[in-house]
C-alpha cells in the first residue's frame, strides 16, 4: 500500500505526467528489476527506496539499504531517496556513510504535501533531508564520534540481538576486525572494556540507537 501511495503522489507532479514506474515490494523483486534494467541497457533517473524491505538472502540483500547500494553500483547517475521508519542517529549515520543519498526522509515526517516536495527538491539537484533525519545527523556530529558505516552497522546489529561471531555474515569484515572495531566503539562510549549491555545502555542514553 505504501509503494502504491508513493506512486500516486509522484504521478500528481506535472513533470512526471509521462514518467515510467517500476515497482518492487521486496529485495528480491528489486534485484530482479534492477538486473533486468541493466541487462536491457536502460537506466533509472530516480529511486525511492524503503529501508524496511523483505530480504533476499541469496543475494545478500538484507534491507533496502543494500538495494540502494546496488542501485549506486548499477546506475551511478540515479538519484536515490531513502525512506526509513528509523531515524536514530546510528541508523542515519550508517545509511548516510554507505549511500550518501540525494534524499533521506523519515516516515514520521512524510505527508501528502512533503513527499512531492522531496521529489521536486531532488529533481532540482538539491539535497533534501527531512527534519528528523537532519536532527539525527546533527546529534551524531555533536557527539564527535569517529565512526564509519561499518562501526554504525556493528552497533546497530548488536542492538538487534545479533552475536558478534555472526556479524561477518552481514558486514564484509573479518571477525577479528569487527572485534577491534567493537572495542574501539566501547572505548569511545564507555571509556573502558564493558559489557554489550553497558555499551547499548550508553548508546541509548545518548540517543544513538
């Protein structure tokens, strides 16, 4: 329903009257659509990608953010607008660092008026981040934490209950490298080698997750 609603809103924009739309409701459908488009030597001008897409584990596409990375690889000139139900600083930082989308909107900020405005801004070569996303970016910068996308992903997955030993399945780093990064995160947040619970409690108190 959300995808169809987004299409309806975009179709109401004058410059989109003759636009063609390709819709995908899962990572698998998105993968097949992108692969076929590339095979046909066609392209996409804009891509709205919901982070919360059902995974396609066979191709290691676990969410919409992985689909967005694939779009960047297949169609470098395509302008990507990320839609996320999450606006926590760690989530926002991870997506920002890995994708650097032209548009980034939290679902809590979307309404019938703001959604077309997002497209129009990106269409005019502007960067559009909704207010919740701006606030999260600001919070991450203010903490002055020296993290990259993998550090953010490590904290995100730990907060979701994943074991450290399983993280190499989702992050292209060795277990040793992940453990070193995790130790660095702990040092920056709790100034010592504490438990995962202490790490997550501190991250939550700072509003990072």
